């Protein structure tokens, strides 16, 4: 049973934020023993209603309490006081702010964190979550492969490995690379702990503070985060149905010495579109003429909804293009199998940086991936792509029916996402809060763009839910949009749906 918190001291006119006051109320109750170890806290929705505050305010308070070690959240069960709450120093932990270097949490980093900690009340629909639902993951096949690995390799699957990765896996990836044009030889490939690490390694290898980097706008939040953390001056280039606007890139190149351009050539995240062959060819010409690197993210390129996957850029300019990919979107993100393909001095430096970071990626999952690629992968990819295509079409239909007058939407050629653009501007932060009240979340466009304006758009992800649940999520979002429009025109926000 949930403990009822004493909210009588909550002051809306206080200099301290409501979030901070809620944190203090819970923390005080824990420290004085009023809240015993193991006690269950109210749900975020219940506490928000009782306190008369926005649901997101309570979510942030609980996150802050969890970060401080006071509570722990379990999916499907709720939020509980930790069995052994942390010791509190007299200075209340604030001394850390004086020791740590200055840092300001960006809107992008907040959105990324919120994606991983979506409200968990059993009914929330996260259209911000871009990974596949459990029933699409090949658990039985991987269980059989795992048995084979331990039978054949034994303890070797649990030892330290080559920092560049398991040779067998790199050979399998190179064979696929020759067909898809991202690698010619196994020596070009470095196995990473997911594509996210691969992107970060590439950025850290090439970029230094003050350098100029260019990326698509909108683009993948992980790439934007790595570029943001690098200290580079990051410039955005529009992305449309034909990919990166190369004319706009040329204008930037005329004014700046660019070190790195980040692109996705197929099933782009978040738009689901491809780069046209003409733009791809011109991008490569510019890289040769101006001597800059291209980081090519191919994570979604193999998830296709009818048209063949595009050829990658790298084999046309192997010295200029560094290719990044993973099995996270097809085999399972928890395995953390990614790779980077590169040549020359940058390839050597990538290995050096990986050694300085984590020595090597897990050996067991590399053995699993090597066997998976030679046995089940192509059949599984075809099955998953068919199912995801149906979910994508269901989402586009639902958007047309429920939001058609409000938005433009392009049907994705592949991937996990649909990009939605509003005809008229809409306050996306207000919409985020209102959507949470309605039991749905999304990725705001501002977190996918360099300047944070969102292009009046948002990303909706469909792989986590079946078609009925997707439609319900879009219905809730449409209700939230209508409520925000009414508020902007002087009306009152509608109550949350039950």
C-alpha cells in the first residue's frame, strides 16, 4: 500500500521549485524514519493529482530521489524507499557542485534521459521509445546459439578479447560489407559496444573543441549528444525527402573549415527517408575537394518497407567515410553489438581510443552475433521488417485520421520512426507536459535539431506496440494537441483522459 505524503508545507510562492520541495518532503520522511525502508511511494500520477502539479514535475522529483539513492523504481511495481538509504553529509551533498566542472544540462540530454525513464504506470504509451517489442526478439534462437557457444568455446567466451573485436565476427561483417558497400576487409572493422559507442569514438577521435562539425537537422539524438559534448561548433543542415541538403552544405563549406559531416543514408532517424544517389555522389565529391570526414550511420538501413536498402557511401571514398552500424535494432539492443569501419590513420586511432575506454566489447555477445549472422539473421530480418512495415502503416493511417488537419507526415521507407511536422507552430514543451497527462509521450523535434527549434515537428516511434496500441497512442496525442491549441487561444487545458 502506498504511503500518503504530508504535502501541507508545499508552497507555490517559494523561491525553491516545486520539484525541489517534493524531493525535500520525501527525503525528510526517509531520514526521520517516517518512511521506512521498503515503503512504497504514491504513483507519479496520484501524487501529481494530490499536489495539484504537473505529472512531469513528480517524475523529475522521483528521478532526483533515485539519483540520490533514496528510492528505487521497479517497472510494473512502483517506487520504493531503498532498504539502505544513503548517509547524508552535513553539507547535504552540495559540496560536489564546487568540485565538479561547470555543466548545464541541455534540453537534448533531458529528453534522452526521459526516454529511458518513461512513466511506468502500466497504461502509459511511449511513442518516444525506438526499440522493438519483446515478442519481436529471437529469444529461443539465441538460447540455442548460446548453448552452442559454451559447448564449442567454453571459458573462452568469458575471457578478455581482441580490442578490435572477435575475428570471426569481423569476417562475417566484412562479407556483408562488400555487398552493402561499407567494408572490403575484416581489418577495417572494429567491434564496439553498440553503435552509440562507435559514434562517440569517431567524434572523439576527430573533433577537438572549437572545430566545426555539420549534421543533418533533424538527426539522431545520440549523434547530436556526442557532437555537443565534444566542444565543437555544430551546424545543422536541413534534411528532406532526398536526404541532406547538399546545396546548404556547400554554403557552409564556403564560410567554414569543416572537420566532420554526420549523415544517415538509409531509413534515417527520425524521418525514415533515404539520401538520393545524386546527393550522395555530390557529398562524396565535396569530401574529396574539401578534405573532411563523413561519419555514415547505417543502423536503420537494413530495416526496409519494400524498396531495397541503399548502397552505403564508404567504399566509394574509404579514406573519407567512417561507417557505423549495429545489430541493436534487429537482434536486440541489450547485446550491445556495434561496429565501425574505417581506413588509414583514423582507423588506428579508433583502436587506441577504444583501448583507453574499455579494452574491448563483451566477447560472449560477439560469439553469439557471429553465429547469428551465419544462421538466423536474414530470415529474422525479413520477418521483423514485415511486421514493422505493418506498424508503420498503421501509425501513418492513424495520424492521417486523427491529426490530418494539423500535420504533414511522410511514410517512412524503413526504420522505427515517423516524422510529423505541424502546419502551424506549437509549443512542444507544453505539448510534452499535456501529452504526459494524457498517458502518452513522444520525442520533441527540438531534441533532434542543432538549434533546438524542432522545425515544428516531432518523432513518433512505432516498433514497441501493436497496431491497436499505436492507434490509442495517436488518439491520446491528438487529444493533447487539441488541448494545447485551446490553451493557446485562451481556453483551458482539458482534464487528462481516464
